[in-house]
C-alpha cells in the first residue's frame, strides 16, 4: 500500500513538473552536443588549438569545445597568469579501440596532473577523426571544489594543452595560455548592421616614429561631413601590420566647435600646448582590443550644430628598441549610418589624475591607488540639467604594473554597487566590454576608482605619466544620453602623505620629491597606501570646452561584493576540503548525480509515458477547464 501511494505521489509530482515545463518560459539555454557556440578563438600562434564557447548567465554554466590537430589527448582549463600550479585542466581523448576517457584534473606542480576528487565537468561529446580530437564539455562558473578555478567577469587565463598519444602529461611546447574575456554578454552577430553603412578612416599619415621609448603623436582631423544627423555605431583599429608591437593605444577626442586648432602632427604633450586641446574621448582602442559595435539603441551623433566637427587623433608609440626609419599610418575606422538610434552616447573618463603625484613604491607585493569623482557639479558645469547617466560599457586602463581595477558607486554616503571590475587585469588585453545590465548614475553620486599594482620587479619609484613604464589608473564609462562632461579625476593631498611618512613638505612639488627619500620596506609601503587613502582627495572635473572645476572629498570604504553560492559536486568522491557546507547550491539536473528516490521516479516516468500517461494528463486538464 505504501509503495502504491508512493508511486501515485511520484506520478502526480511528475505531472506537475510537466505542467510547469509546458507553461513556464525557458529559464536559459542548455547547450548540448550540437548547439552552436557563439564565441571562438585560436589559443596558439600556429592555429593548432581552436576553442569555441558559450554560456548561460542565469544557470551559471559555461560550455567549451576544444578542437586540436592531434590523435592524442587534449586538455582545457583555467590558470593563474603568473603560475600554472593549482590550475585546473579537464582532460580527454579517444583510445585506439574507440573508447573515450575524460577527467576533471588539476596541476599539483608545474608538470604533474592529479584527478580531482570531485568531478565537476560534464562530458557532452568527445570524437577523433583523421585530423582532430574534439572535446565538448560544460562546467559551472563556480563549483564547490577548490581545485576548480572560478569563471568570472574578469579576464580569464585559459590554458590548453595536448599530446601526441593518449598518456596525459604536460609538455611546455604543447601548453598554451591565452587571456580571454569569456563572459562577453553581447556578440557582434546579435547586433544590427545598417544597409546604408558608410566607412570613414581617421588616421595619421606617413608619420616617422621617433627613435624614443615613448612618443605621443597628435593630429587634428575632420569628422565625416554630412548634411543631417547620423550615428557612428562601430569602430575598429587600423594598425599597420609591421608596427603592431609599437602602437600602444589610439584615442579620438572630440573638439569643441569654438576651438582654434593647429595643423600638422606634433607631440601631444610637448612644447606646443595646442596639440593637447580637446579632452572628451569618443572612442578608444588599446593593446589587445579589437573592433567594437555599440548596442543597437546608442550611437555617436554627428552632423548637428551641437556635435563636434573635428577630433584630435592621439597615438601612443612604444619604440623600446629605438628602431630607426619606421613610418606609420595607423588610426581608427568608424562606421556610420543615417538610420538613427534612440540615444546619443558619451564617454566619461574616471580615475587617478595622470601626473607624478601618483606614485607606486618599488618592491610592492600589493599597492592600491584611488581616484574619486564627485558628480554634484555636473549640472552646473554642463549648463543644462543632466539626466541620469545610463552606463552600458567600459574600458579599463593601467600600464605594466597594473593587476586589478574596479569602479564603485555611492549614493548619499552608501555604497550601491561595483559598476565594473577586473581582478585579473592583463595589459595585453584592453578592450571595450559590455555590462550585463545597464547602471544608472544620478547627479550627486560619487564614483571611486581603485587600481591595484605590483612592483616586485622594480627597484625605484614608479610615477604616474604617459610612458608605458610610468603608470595610469583610468576607467572609461560608455553611457547615454551624452552631456558635456569629459572627465572627473581625483588625487590625494601629497603634502599630507609626505608628512605621514615622516618627510617635510610645504608644497606639492616637495611632497612628490619627498617620496624619493623614503626607505621602502613592506611596512612603509603599507603606511604609504594608508596615507594615500586617508588623505583628502582633490577632484578635477573637465568639460568638452576645456572648462575646469575643482572640488574635494574623502575616499569611502569599499565593501567587497559577496561571492555567489558554489555548485555542488556532480559526481565522484567529494574530498573533505572540496565541501562548502555554507553557501552552496544544488546542481541542475543536467550537471548533478541522481539519488535512489529520483531514479525510482524517473523509472516510473518512463513507464507512464510508455502507457500514454501524457495523453491522460492533457485530457484530464481539458476536462477540468
């Protein structure tokens, strides 16, 4: 009797589940063995290793497909950019008899693989033909296994490896690591391409790159001349192939229409200050970036009396080998259309004001710098009311010592959110990224930029400045609707910082020079970081017409965002250290193992469907309506 009641309860339960499945909208796509994966990248210079991937943000599951030109084993995982020890690697292959092997593993040292006690990768397909071994699998963003690296919205160091036989062992000649932003929420194929698109190039012409480590070359160019309003909806870099290693960044600045602009090409920040005019960024590209297309409802407005007619093109060259006789014609290609979008977009530059008051001690395992923005003066400086800034994208920028950045938003003294961040910043992958959800910034909000540096390889101070060996701390927010504010940057009271470090200083210049007198130890580095954070911040706000206003403020505390729950193991023996008793969540059915009760219900489900239970259920529902 009890067994009969249990069977009936199970049948009713399955019926309800079926009803919910029929009535409810899909809660995210499951990517099976044949589903199209939208993103792809070669992972090695010889194009032997090809990766495809896609993800479900709601389910927090990512699917990878690794295709390698080999008859042997293949492996894919996430690693730390600075050491492979502790990285995870999902390994698989096809034996000569046709049987497959597949395992979730990790590196215990540089060369040794060990199988995880908790198997958190789900094999979807594993094949081998005359050319390729192809492995498709899915895994959660965050499993409860500490041997698995989390998949986050940071830059991820993706590691791929392979062998020529079916014995998995690492060979450095067949192991590759590539920095990738995996959770790119908008794919270019999903965006509209107007049929009336016009292409326009904004480029420097036959510029002789100086034999100097660092050069900032600037010239002024007209935007496309159009008789009515148009929107620029896409841009991409035009970098001369032979100069790819020298071009550090390319930026277009909008000029106010009242500006008197110089002609020719000159040093952006040299003897002639006219070549540093125009400070409102409209697009920017840096090392590792590619083309970027704006969302379908925003664009850069051109062609109206309120729109800029000229831009300043800035190209930063890094000729570290002082090579002579190199000419360059790099620039930015823009795509524009008469099919207008809903919003005119703008770019707001935030961060630490770039000059030598920004210092980073040598030998620092960790050093954080801060730049504050107070938006309370935006309306006064804009000249008209400023609507909420709807932020949809961002670009992060430091130089070689940068390790992490974040932008944090405050309202009425309370932290609202982290707008964007990257805890694994890679100088060689600087790209414009879309936010998963648009963020509103209201006039009066405060925005704090935090940059995290490491200088263990340096024995002298690093100062803020234009050279690649100097440092910067910048975040560019892409937003709509456009206003006239171009930048909002902060820096600490350096006199206060010097005095906290036991140095005398009566003005800012003496404060900067005093940093050279400090004996830098782990203790003095921490003391300097604390002083910079506690010092009053000077905030500089600038408009497209070069109007400048100053204000002051204090650095608020940053409350770290809590990590989401991990996904319970999908099978295999779970080691004690793999368990996370608090903050874990059950795996979706596609990823989880099944208990006895579930198996009984599934067996009954198969029987019921075989006897026409589905028809019975639908007929019963119709009779009850």
